[in-house]
C-alpha cells in the first residue's frame, strides 16, 4: 500500500482505502458490454469521483482506456501530467481565456454553445491550426449544448465548422437513472435525427446509465463515470459493480446509555432499551451526510464490523457519530477499533438514500481528513483473518 501522509493511521479519525484494480475491473466489465465498434472512455471529473484522478486515470490507462472526460480545464491539466498520450475531453466546455492552454496541452473542449464554437474557431484560425473539439447537442436536458435546430444551422456554416477539427458529437441523458422514463427515448431519437447527416463524425450519448440501458444507447463512444466507482447507475435494478472505496472510522469510546436517555445534538434519538453506543471519529466534515443519521421518527444509515450491522444512532456531528452496538457481541467493538462506515458492506447508495440523495454525492464528498490508502478491498462479508 502507498501512503500520502507521514502520520501513522492511528492518528487519523478514519482510513479511506481506494481499490484502483476494482475500478479497472468495473471499466473492463462495462467495456465488454458495449455494442461492437463502441469504445469505452472513462469519466474522471471531480477527482475521479473522489478516488484520485491521477492515480485512477493512470490505472485505467494501463487497463486499456485511452479516452478520458473531465469537467474542468484545471482537471484536464492535472490528468495530462500523468497521461501524455491520452485523449482528454473537457465536458464543461470552453471557458473564456482557456483556448490557448487547452490547445497547447492537446485537451479537447466539448463546445456547448454558439459562443464557444465561435471562440474556438476564431482561436484556431488565428493559430493557423485546426485543433480538435467536440460539440455538445442538447436533446432536452437544458443544461449545456446547442439545441438541435441551432446545431443544424451552425453546421451549415462551413467556414466556421472547418476552422477546427470536429471529432465527436455528444449528448447527455437527463433521466438515465430511470430506464422507464419516456425522456430517454425522446433524447435518443432527437440525437439520431439531428446527427444523421453527419455520419462521418463519431457520436457519444451514454453515461453509466446509458451503457446499462442497452446497445441502442451506445453509439461510438461511451463515457461512464459512477459505475466505474461502484455506484448505482439505475434505480430499477440491483447494482452489480464492485465497491471501490472503503471508509473505516475509529472508535473513540464505547459507552452505556440507559433506556430513556438521548444521544447527541438536538436529543433526536432516544434509547428504547439500555444501549451500547460506539462513538466513531467521522462526521459531516468527513462527508458523512448529516441526514444519514437517525431520529426517533426515522431510521438512518449503519456501520459494519466483523459481520455485524451497527445502526447510526441520532444525528451526525461535524467530527463524530454514534453507532448502536448493543447487538454486536461484547469485545468486538472497543476503543481504537475500526468500523466500516462505507464500503463493500455499507453501500454508498444505501447511505445516500437515507439522506435523500445519490451515491455520487457521497463519493465526491468524502473529505480530506481520512488517511488515504490505495490497495485491494476485502470482498463483501469478509472479516479480519478470513
Ligand atoms: C458526469 C457526466 C458523465 C458520467 O456520468 P455518470 O452518470 O457518472 O456515468 C458523462 N457525460 C457527461 C456529459 C457528464 O456530465
């Protein structure tokens, strides 16, 4: 295992282990499911969903992935440092005053408006070189991209379009997490229709959900993100991707709480029996979303230790949270123990559902205080010594 901080684990509230082999395996699995002729890129924005963009992208490159998508110019530059040969798309498009930097680092903007197209074309003309770019077509999401009619009309302006090298047409699903949503079919048809006259230009529609929804969504390049990181892309089916991150938080103390008393801020959860509570050193400053806690009115998330589930008890504080370990055999949880609070046995999507959010938010928000390791994760259910 490699480490970034000189301090031993014992000094940290928790240990975050990231398994880049599992990320690579998830990528290979997705790539193997693609329609023939469709290549698999990897979306590594937001520091590869919290897993570390440089390390993760390098591992994916070694697995055979050659194309990457980031959100921001700064993210693209970071990845360029470790992958001099990779194709890197900047999904958020062309920010003002970045064309020079992008072009000189062979980074490819995904142009999302007429203004961006005109700026990139102008830059290329001045430079005397047709640098590559993609165009984002908005098929209904109304976030980024040209509306179909706008796209068709701008493609008629040959001087403009031929100023740069248009190497990909892209659109993005608004409701991919629900495969039954009628918007998916509408976006698919709109994308097919508006791109039909340009059959020589590769097309890309599928994020993770698009990959899992089937071959008609695949086109020439898929760009999954969340599935690579073990996340749940479709609400309607069980998640088969391997977990890639595990957070183990340290037990500071184990205490007895008599029935009728409450634990933590706002006294939100009352002990209905004499309760054994383990206080662990991770809180919302570490990305444990506050709403994942429990109250008298609602259940919350849980931790896992050596095969035992320990429900969250009461609200999550900034630096700590309480787990109910009454049903965990005596001696398993003690001062200094590490309890899994996210990982192969504690799905991020589960925790997220208690906080009315999605695992994307959990993974990207894990925070900076954990001691970070890269290494293999245990299989679900595996206990120390297994
Ligand atoms: C984030 C993003 C992706 C990856 O989406 P996942 O749902 O994480 O697979 C792909 N394409 C675009 C345009 C994105 O913004």
